[in-house]
């Protein structure tokens, strides 16, 4: 069985999304390739999630330690903004097939395959090589099985009484709390579900607010199965234009989405132009209020068809 080695990092400040989507890719490929993850940093919870599957994990102290292990028969997957053109060329010099997962197209690429599931992604955005192939847009979305399995189901959101708020990861700006304060002013919501990530550091203040309103149900650091279930149960969800937005769209739940970091811009702009989301801008109070007021008129489109694993597997099998 051919080998795929995935090189990605993440900690409580950055990179959790990279690790989540790499885990999704690994699950898509696991029946056809032997998967090994290599990282310098990885949160304990995500490492445990990875190790639930038939994947190997290896911690490295330096990039040279990674290069020394490589042989030409390995397909390498890179996901991280620090893997520049020089890094990629070293891998290609060894003779490996190279796949880059990217969302900001800010460098020259030497990959055999570039994956960018943002809806606005096009080949013209990339400085790549003549041999580079592309897997662009939601047809190649990197989602975990719990979300892909429900993406073919049709959902009608006629009444908006249950809303979910999730900013994932660390939510360093505590947009969860600010957004909740806005949502609490809308009496139409009979149930408000809050989900925070494993690196969230503002639980004490959040719980003080939660205790004052019995409409709120709070969850922390949930697994993918529970996350999918909670999204399906909601009529609408307020989320950033990150991997979480793709998950919401897969479940058919109406998405109120915006951006608060530069690497979310392409996903935000792409889905906004497709009329796939209700625009929450940068999650300022007035922007969130305006978005909620548009719920009744929004027509929820079908964006994700659940067939990205088949498309990506075919591409990986064609790599030499």
C-alpha cells in the first residue's frame, strides 16, 4: 500500500483548522494509502482524534528530521503557511509527489497537486508549475465523514427558532460572547446552542451569561459526530468563514457568516458572491443584528454534494 505523509502543525493560537482538514483528507484516503502525520506541535485532543483512526503520528524536532525520513515512493501533503517554495523544492528534489493544501496563494508552488476548497479559488490566482494540477472549489471540500454523510440530505428551514453560535478553535477575540449578547435580544429564538473549541479561554465570563437565560445550551470541545448533530438540529448558525462554515453548509443549516482574519477572506467572499450565506461582515454588533433580520427571506442553496472523497482519491491515485 502506498504511503501518504502529512506535514502540518497547530497549537492553541494557530493552525487548528489545518489539522482538522488534514484529518478529513486522511479519512478520505485511509482505505487506499498508509497515512502518517508529522508535526512539531499538535494539541493533545487533536492528536487523540487522529489516533482513533489507523494513522501513525510522529513528532519531529526539526524540518531536517522530516526530510531525512523521506524516500521517493512517498506522497507528501503540506498544510501550513510556512512551507514556502524552498521547502517544496527540497521535497521534489528527493523525488516525492507533493500535494499542497492552500487558501491564500501567497507564494510560488512546486506541488503536483494544489487543493483549495474556497469557492473563489481559480488557477489564475496561483504561480505554479506547468505540471501542477488543481482541486479547486467546494467540489473538493475537505470535510470529515460526519458532515459528508448528511450533505446529500435536503433540509428546509421555514422557521428560525433554534440558532447555533460557534467560532471554533481558541476564539481569541471572544466573538462567541459578543455574538451571544446580540442573539439574546431576539425573542424569536427558543433555543440558543453555544459551542466553543478546546482552546477557548473565556469560559468563566461566558458561563456567567449562560446562567441568566434558560434558552442557552452550552457545549465545549465536542467531537465531529456531536458537532454534526448539533448543526443539523439548528435552524441557523452564526460562524466564521473557516472550516466550520463548510460544515454548516454540508448540513443544510442556514449560515450567517463573516470574517475576522485575512485567511478567511477568500472563503467569505466566494460564498457571499454565491449568495450561499447571510453576510455578517466582520461580526460587528449592527452587522450581526442585520444578518439575523434577513433570516426569514433567505433561500438556502445546495453547495456541497458529498462526493469530494471520490474526486480527491482519484487524483491521489494518479500521482506518480
